[in-house]
């Protein structure tokens, strides 16, 4: 537990520094996390081979992720990001056809899923940070995920009686889930009222942030369970050992990965520039 707490504190400090810096620093850190997360997923899905020269799917996916992030940073037209995903699929299909029957269609589809699941969804942190008032709204991603996780744990320990998903995660309770959403909403409201209201005074920003943080908290718990389901399907305990006490990137950022696209969508819809 002590190792987990210390690692958590280090992660929070690193997140603060990276998010506050924004720009190239944030993009570079997210790219690194994305590549590690992609590698963890490929390994979990048995798509990463022991001999590097045989890792065609791994290589194409990694190159595609790097190109995706370069387009994200150096272009303002987000249409290119959608096209980048399509081109990654095309590259996978080139490999599939030219090396047939080395890879099965399911492996190619799984590789594309892994590109989208961690790298593309994680890139939404940068996209939120790049929006008007993004230096304020980007924190909702972490309030909706890490605060929710903490509140859900303590409420679940104190009051949890009804299992939310007994086969997938026996320790998680409905009471804990509700506590996580409520805790995120409260923290989001306090953050908006005492900090963001002074910057975006012309909008009812506190209520907007309550909605965003609550919706994000719901999605974050789905992300947590989704990552757990994949581990159960492939009979692994952790995705990796990068973060002491937490596991790999996919173990620690599973909820953040799901929350980031939701926050990006809601900020786009609800906060006026």
C-alpha cells in the first residue's frame, strides 16, 4: 500500500507539471504513454512476438501512432486525425494481404482496436488542453477519473453491500459507484466555483462543471471495468510493471483513457469560447 501511495503522489505531481506545461511537453508525454499502452495491449492480446523482426502489426501500429500525434500537434484541422486512423487501417490491411496467411483478420482488427483504445483516446487530453479555456477544463478529466476512483473506494468500503459486477470486479459496489460520481461532482463544483468562475464569469460554469464531472465519472468507471474485462479474457493480473504498486500504463490510466473523449465532447458542447 505504501508503494502504491508513493507512486500515486509521484503521478499526481508529474500530471500537474505536464498539464501546466501543455504544448510539446504534454504531447510528448502522451505519445510516450500511448506507445507503452499500445505495447501492453498488444502483449496482452498475444500480438507482440518475441522476435522483433516478426512484429509487423506492432511496428505499423507504432509508426501510425507517432504520425497521428505529429498531425495532432502540427495541424489545426482535426479532420486529418480521422484520416490518420483510416490510413493506419489501410497500412494494417497492406500487411495482412502481402503476408497472407501469416495474420488472421481478427489479429488485424485487434491491432487497430489497440491503436484507438489507448493512443487515440488518450490524445483527447491534449485536444481538451488545446480548446479555449482548456487549461481549466482539462483538469475535469482527472477529477472525473482519479477523484471518482478514490471516492468510490472509500464509500464502497464503508457502505458497499450490492455488487456492481460480481463476476468482473467483486470488490466494486453500486454504493461505491454512486459515491464516486457524487464525489466527482462535488469536487468539480468546488473547483469551478472557487477557480474557474473568475475566468469564465459570463456562463453558469459551476453547474456545467458539475454535469461534466458527473458524466465523466460514470464513463471512468466503465473504462476501469473494460480494462479489467480484457485482463480477465486474457488471464493476466496486470498489463505491465512500469508503475510500482499500480502495474502498467493501462492499469493506472484505464479510467482516464475513457474519460478524456467524454470530457472533450462535453467541453465542446457546453463551454462557449
